[in-house]
C-alpha cells in the first residue's frame, strides 16, 4: 500500500490491493462480544455502558509505526501508508443500521 498525492485535487489517495475475505455472520469482528475485548481508543460516554466506540482496525491499511518514506515520482508525490486506521462502532446493537438512528444519535456519532 502507498499514498499518492493527486496533482489536480491535492488530496492523498491510497493505492494498492488487499485480499478481501468474505466473512460469515459468526465470524464478524464487530460483534459486541468481540468489541468488548478490544481496548478502545475512545468510548462515549466515558462512564457506564458505551454507546459509541472507536477501536483500532483489526487489519489496518495505515500504520502509525510506519516511516513516511516520502518521495517524488514523476508528477506525483508518494509515501508509505503512514497513519491511523480505526473503526467507529456507532452502536452496541450490531444489527441496527445508521438510517434507523435518531438525529441526536447521528449527531453524537459525528461528534465522536
């Protein structure tokens, strides 16, 4: 994986391929019981039972530990996949879609 700066938009995009493995429902890494075992980066609210959690991605594309290794190649700037790859878990109710959230719940997710 690498990051490249788009010369037109000046935004960084990720390039590379990753094998996608289809998960069956019983293998889902976002089941509440599995999420409870992962040390959170952020939990809201901070006290009591959580409503929103931010956890590290189990197979991150970006790594904080990486070196930027930034260089120019032709008209592109490019660098290694340096950064944090996190997952925002919007609700402990695994089967609930965000379209079913109230406006206040959506506001909290965006705030987090």
